[in-house]
C-alpha cells in the first residue's frame, strides 16, 4: 500500500497516541519542575541551617578558646602559687632548722657531759619535744614534696635486717615509756641485701610504729616482715590499742585528718604522717591498708618492691651496738651562725677530731689554702661567698689542697638539694639539725675512703 492509500483511521490513532504521550511528558515535566522547586527550597533551607550551625560552631569555638585561655592563665597562676608555696616552705624549713640545730645540738652535748638525775630528765624532755617539733617540720616538708611530685626514691644497696634493727632500737624507748612491748618477727627467708631506698622505708616504718605505740596503752606492738614474692616484701604493724571506727578507715589516710577530733589534743601530731606514708608506699610500688576494730587494735600493712642487691654480708638482726670508734681527723667547721659553729666543733671534738672554725666562705677558702685539713663541714647559705662558691674555689686549688673532703651541712632539705650540693663538688650531704650518728658515719667514711674524688685536678 502506498502513501495515497493510507487509512485515515490509522492516522487518527497515531495522533491520539502522540497527544497522550505529550500530555504524559507535560505531567512529567511539571512533576520535575515541582521537585526542582522543592529541591531548591530544601537546599536554601539546608544552606540556612548550615550557616546557622556554622555560626553556632564558630561561637562555640570562640567560647572554647576563651575558656582554654582562662584555664591556661589559671594554670599559670596555680603553678606560680604552688612555686611560691614551695619557696615559702623551703624558707620556713631553713629558718626553723637553723635554731633547731642549736637546741638539739646543745641538748646532745649536755647528755654527753654525763649529767644525771633531774637535770638529765629535763634535757631528755628538751630532746623529745624538739624532735617532735622537727617531726612536724619534716612532715609538712614531705607532704609539700608529695603534692608537687618532687619525692624521688633512691636505689641503693642496703641491709634490710639492719634497717629493721635500727627501727626497733629507735622505738624501743618510746614503748618502754608507755609500759608496752615492742616485738619484731622477721621471715628467715627474707633476703638481707636489697636495692631500694632504706631512708624512706625506715620513715614509713617509724611513723607506723610510732603511731601504734602512741595509741596503745596496754599490750604491745608487733612488726612482722615477710617475703611474699620475687623482690616483694610485706610489712605489718599490729597493735592492741584503741582501734579505729569503721566509718573512719577510709579517711585516715587523707591529709590533716585524724580518726577523732580529740586525737590531736590527746596525742598530738599534724595529721600528715599517714598521708605521707601512703605517698611513699605508692612510690615503692605498693598500697598502704588498715584493718581495725575499736577496742581491739589495728593492723597497718603494705608491700614494697625491691630489687636484689649486690652481695652484702648478712647482719645479725639485733646485734648490740659497738663502741663508736675515735676519729682522728682535722676538721674545719664553716658556718655564719656562731651557735652552729660551737655545736659543730664540740661534736666533732668529742668524736676525737681536732677542729678549726670559719665564719664565712672567704675564711673557708683561706683555711683550705693553708692546708692541713682532712674534711670541711660546709654550710651552704652564707652572706658573701656562700658554701657552693667556696667549694668551687677550693676545688680549683692545686693538688693536694683541692682534694680535701667537703660535707654539706645545711638547713636546705627539699628534693634536689642533695644533688645540688654534690654537683657543686661536695662529697656528702647532711641536713640540720645534725644527727650525731649521721655525722659520725659521714666522718667515718672520710677516714675510710680518704681524699675527695670531686676535686678538679
């Protein structure tokens, strides 16, 4: 069939189909247009929301930056206040230790003079009262160090049994005065030689035993020491004293807290001892815990980690103290305080030494230049040339003058003070008030070791 023969009906159907398709397309176009309008409206609203959120975030960031700046300023102020507090505590410690050296030193000299009867009892009261005050000073100083994370434990070889013997010996008089017993039970498998900090361990044990004695009027106190693992030692201090209420067990380790408000009035103390003990025990890798029942006593226990030490001779735990040997050393006592010079010179003279004195760093240097000295007891804080400068000048002298041993005898007792003294060229470090046995041991080391290794030859 050619084009001239097409059926008109077919054309009409085709036209109808096209019209239908066009109408469908128009509807689709209208639908797409509406969708586009909705999408545009959604995009506009979303943009507005995003802009609003962005502004909120920018405001939040600004507030955060402002808060961060304020916190930074507050942190700097807190650090400055903490540093000022540390300087204040250091200054107060120094200013208190200096007169305490005169009080305790004079009392020690009186005790060595052979006084008896009532006079001896009165001097013993002076000693006990002064040591109590010194204990409070040390507690405040240690607590401040702990707050500032400035306590650092030593790692030296020491004889644990000897440390325990010394602790029990020191506390035995206090127990006798209270009319109670003090016993020590040491595990026979406990190693003698350990690597750790015997001074801080002794401090913890003395504090716990002293507390136990103070709160026990009948019965006694018992120190138990056990090896519980490789390098792990458990310590227990048991007493039959007044005990602690259950409601107070968690708070007694908090600073300035005691089990009862009347405790300070009845027994004294700063309320810092147990807080310091907890700090020290944690530094030793342990935890201080307490079990107690009112009227039946208390048990304080802790574990401490130690490494095995180099070979040490096994000591008899409770051997009697030997007679102190006489020291034949030529000693120069350097101190700007006349009382301290008098105390220091008389103490070393009674140990068998010959002694000269110097009132400042310049006089100490002049004495060292003249020679004939075995050891110098050097105060650190002096007007003019201080102890550090004097030490540097002495170390710069030609041999053998520069080889004289120099021991710091200072009221500076903060963390790092010992290291400062040793770095300045001193050979040893003692704090005021001078402990007679610590001084004797330091001088004995001079007699044993000989000339200084710190000299700048």
